[in-house]
C-alpha cells in the first residue's frame, strides 16, 4: 500500500510541459443517459478546467479517451459518445478530439498492454482526469502511463487531496454510509469506526446491523453474510430508530419504530425521526463524510437522503460526499463548494478510503517515463 504522505508526490498537470505536444486526457464521462439525454453532467463539468489549462499552455492537440456504460467489448449504438461530446462542446471552447467509447474494445477492461501501447502512440503526454474510473486496472488507466509521461488532472489531484483529509478527520466528525452489500463495505466501515466519532448506516447496510443486533427486520433486503459481532456491537455504529416500511409490492408505506417492523414489511428509507436526529448530528459535526443513499433511492424513496442533503448544504459544515445518488441529492440544493466537495467517484471513492490508494493513482506515482 502507498503511504498517504507519498501521495503528495503525484505529478500535477500544472507542471506538465505540453507546449506543441499531443495530450491524451483520460476522462470518466460515464454519465446517466435517458433517451439519449444526459441526466447529470457533473463528471463532464469536472474535466473542463484541465482541458482549458492544457489549451492555455499550448497543447498542440487534446485527445479525450473515455468510456460509457457496459457494452462488454462490443459496439452498442446507444452507448456511443455523441451526446457526451456535444455537451462538452457546450461547456468549453477548447478544441478537442474524442476517441469513441473505449469499452467497445474488450482489451480495455482486460487491461491489455497491446491496447495500452496503441492508445499511448496517439499522444506524447498522458493526463488522468478519470478519478471515478481509477479503481479499475484498465488499459487506458494503468497501461498508457507506462509508455508516455503521466500526470494527474486538476480534478484528479483535488479528489486525492480531499479524500486524504477524510482519512484524518477532526474529533467529533461523522460518517454516513448507505447502499447495500455489507460484506464488501465491512473493511471500510471497520476503518471508519476507528477514525470517526459516529458512523451512521442507512440503506440495506443498516438492515444488516439491525438484524445482527437481534431486532426485527421483516422482509428487508439484507446480506447473506452475517455481520461481525464486534462490528455490530460497536457503540459508534448508529442505525435508524424509525423507518419507512412497505408490505410486499404495495406502495402504501407507513412509518414504524425499528422495534415494530412486521414480518412481511421491508425498510425502504430512514424515518422522519431519524432524519431529524441525524440532521442535528450533521449540523454540529466539524466534518462529514457521506457515500450512499439512506433509502431505496432508485425507486423514489428519497425523503431521508434529501433531508440530510438539505441540512448538509445549508449548515456550512466541511464535507466530502460521493456516489451517484448522494451527489445528485446534494446538488439539488445550493451549497458552498469550498466547504462541500462532491466527489465524482462512487466505487473509486470507497476503494480509496479503504485502501489509501487506487490502481490509477499508483500508475501515475510509478510513472518513470522521461
């Protein structure tokens, strides 16, 4: 594992000699599309500052490498990059070329060195501005900087620095983790319990702890792997006191105490009492880390998540938030971007917090190409 202190040695695009050179910029434009229209352009906007810096510093050509969706190594018409390219051209006047979806080639996700070499031949300098994709050892992420000098994009560097601060929080800080698959997030939760005063669990993660503590969880989504009793019993680990629940496929929900969830009911969101209690914790904390919604956000059960997001935005607390649904919730409200940092990474953010590094970070740190 790379030490946190070593991360300050990431070479920044600010110091790259790009005048008269062809620059490959690996971005992550894996944005949500609906009927060919972009629903959230955060990841596209996040790349603009780097593109404009490269243009100002005299890059002869800017070539964007990116991916979209999961085409599984085949050309998929609905995952071509035309809408993404059009949106980027609306956001900046910088001239660029955009390589078609890297994942149309199966060699990208396979981390094929031959493919990395082909891509590297297109440029003289490599800039990684794809933090959200850098937990994957794909050819364009870890292979290209083996052949041409590699640098961290402006946003990439900021992501690393902001997440480093989340690993050294001030006393009294609070972490919120939502989503599912406790077994995959357990290493991170264990780590956060040593760093944060409280870790608030929402979503199916909360259900797992409710179950492990011997309380009724009804028909709620839970992991097949039981929670470590030492983790479940940690007093810093906080779950909801009340919840919105539904019975079967019926949409008529009710609010129930956690102790009063019936056998055929499922938890779909944290309850209003919990939202008020957790909002109070957020507003009083010196720092907040948040990844993952508090309810079944994709099915419209967003009240708990939105209530916490509104508190976070209005309270002026220092915070780092990430994950697609979490970021979308926070961006519904006006907030001070100097205090609340919205990470472009979901899985990448979680992996960085767990491991202290990512394959894409190590590829730049180990980049010895002259």
